[in-house]
């Protein structure tokens, strides 16, 4: 009887087991679920398909060292897999939205593409992938980087058009288009082109890490940011094991002023990044986290976060055995920005003026952060003579960026210089000249946009103009400027506070109460450290 029952059970379970086996086989070539779902066709050994897709999934989420390790594992199993060298080359290129590449990164990327083209028998399609990346790493002359990015975009477009069934080619092309977008193009032509390519894929491939990731980047400008919310809500769930996938939604949350969501996103990102020696990613997340805490008036949490970063710098190393302070522009940017934000967002001007600059010869714009904070701090503390040296240093750093042919950051440092100089003039009593220059600076900043490396400027130029007008007893004009800032950067603490005080000074008491109430509601979890918030609580009505 037992034998009969066992036989019957085998008959019943056999189809289920066969289905499970077929299902497992069907998905065996996909990337693991913690990294998202990717299916990239290559001529490499079928046995390497799953590992190759894992490497590509990691690449889509900018986990570069881990992706490189996975591509190297593929090569151990199939030394003729030319496309692994394509992936390795892109890991050396790194974040496409970062600044200029170092000669070493270019050399490593070129070596990888050259090796890929000489490895095995890549198909014409695969050669096109390798040759496209070869354009990016064809020169270490920083003056040609912009043109190389544009040429790469065109090459990826030709590849995608020639291989219409290659969905991955279309995704990489969309990223190339977004990478080529200019921060001064207020039509957002390339942003919208990239998004138009990706949106249909988001519906067909809801678990693809690159689609969600690149939609966030495509929409990462004030006018388009709300469109990225569906991707921001989904990306962390697509690749929950990847620090950058956990952080990236906060780009959108920052743009729309969802501070609690930003903190949650970055806490998870930093935790995993630190466990995996990704201190650059951890510090980037903690910069965004600090910014969000300060907008909610959560000063003690921001301070704790800053102290944590200082401990990382003192004791940590990156996976590449570089000090956290010197591992790259993301690290040096966060290291300078976090203490500067902590002082400036709290309007602690003497504290800002006392910040210690850290030399950054390869990234002058990160060094400029501290000198900008020092200059604004000294000027607003009534010590314009002390600020003058930092304004001069900003001019020198701007000139260094010009020498490096880094047009974007040269412009950003110049905006900082002009804004700081305007406040020096204001503190010296030259108020009309100061207001004229501050207004011109705000207009200049409006023509460009922030870089992906930062959640936002230390102090928006138009917000600085608003406070200058407020201190100059022009509250109606100040209110206009603060409200303009809030349209571009929703839920900024100092913009709302400035608008409330300007409305109050202009005898627009109803509007003042509205803004104070908005501030109170946004800062429900704040303590009693911020005097502006205490005032708002008393006057919110």
C-alpha cells in the first residue's frame, strides 16, 4: 500500500517538479533578484550568462568595483568573453554624471577596450559596444571630454538603431543621451529624449535596475523632478542590496522636498555602503541625509551624522585602499559640504567663518565649498575684511577650473565668488552695488543647474538675495525672491523662513502665518535648537 501511495505521489508531483525545474532554467541567466532583472545577450559561453547579467545589473546601479569583480569572474570561466572587457571599461569610466576623469581612469578604460577588441571573436554588435566605449576613453585630455561624451552618444544611437531588438542597447543609449545633457539647457531636450526612450521600457521591464535608475537621472531637474517619483518609489525595491540604488531615490525626494523619504533612503544606503567598504557612496548618502535633516530643523541628528562622517574619515579606507578623504571627488565634496551645510543652514555665521579649508588640487570646486562658506559667514557676521581673503581664493580656484577646462565647475565657483563678494560689499555699506551684483548672480545661477554630486547649493543665490533685501529693509522685494526659491527648491527651510519674515515685515500677516505654519508642519520632529522654528511655532496662528 505504501508503495502505491508513493507511486501516486510521484505521479502527482512529477509535473510540478518538471515545471519548477523549467522555471529555474528559464531564469538561470537572469541577474539575482537583489540586483534587479537583466538579460544581456552575448556570444560568451552560455555557462557564464547568469554571472554576466549580474555584472551588468551591478553596472546599471553604479556599483563599479563589484561589477568589475563579476566581469573578471566571467573571464575566469570564459577567457574569450570580449564583452566582459566592455563592462570593465565602463566601470573605470564610472558615474557618467561625475566630473572630469583622471588620466589613470582613462588609461584603465582604454586598456580594457583594447583588450576586448583583441579577445576572442566578438560579433559586429559586440565590437560596436566596445568601440563606443573606446570613444570615451580615447584621450585623457580633459578639454576634449565633452566632445567625447557627445560622440559616444551618437555611437550608442547608431548601435541601437542597427540592433532594434537589443533592449540593452536602447537603455545604454538613453543613459548616454542623459549624460550628454547640458546643465544650461533649460528646454531639457536631452533629458526628455532620454525619458521618452525609457518610459515605455519601465512598463515592460519593471524590475530592470537601469531603467528606473536612468529615469531618475533624466528627470533630475526642478521642472521635471515630480515625473521621477514612480521610479524613485520603485528603484530601491528593484536592487535592495546595492547602496546606490537605495540612495538614488533621494535625488527625486530632494527635488520635491520629501525630506523624511530622503533620510530613510540614505540611511539604508549608507549602512550597506559602509559594510561593503564603499565609503565614497556612504559619504555621498550622508551629505544628502545631512541636507534633509537640516531642512526639517533636526539639527542634533545632522550633527550626529556629521560626527559619524568625521569618524569614517579618521578610521576608514575604501575598497581601493585609499583614505576616505582622498578617494575621489564624491568623498572630498561630502567632506567639505557637510560641515559647511551644518553651519550655513543654521545661520551660524561665526561658525561658518571658522571652517578649516582642505586642499583639493584635483577638484578645486570641492575646496571652494569651504572658502564660500567662510566668506559668507565672515561677511554676514560683520567682518568683511576677514571675508576678502576667501573671496580672493575663490577667484584663484575659479581660474584653476578654467585652466582644467572644466566649464561647469568654473561657472559654479564663479557664482560663489560673486555672491560672496556681494555680501562683502553689503557688509561694507555699499548696499546698492551689493544688491545689483547679488541679483546678477542669482540670474546667472538660474541659467544652470546643480550637479548630481550634490543635493543642492550651499546657499541658493536667489535666497541670499532675498536675505540681502530683507536686511536692506525691502521686505516686499525679498518676499518675491524667497517665493521664487520655493518654486525651484520646495520645502527649503531658510526660504520658507525668509518668506515668513518678509511677509511679516511687509504687513502681510496672513501670508506670514501661512509660511510659519508650513515650517512648523515640516519640522514636526525637530527639537528646540533652531530659534527660527521656535519663533514660527509662536506665530503660526
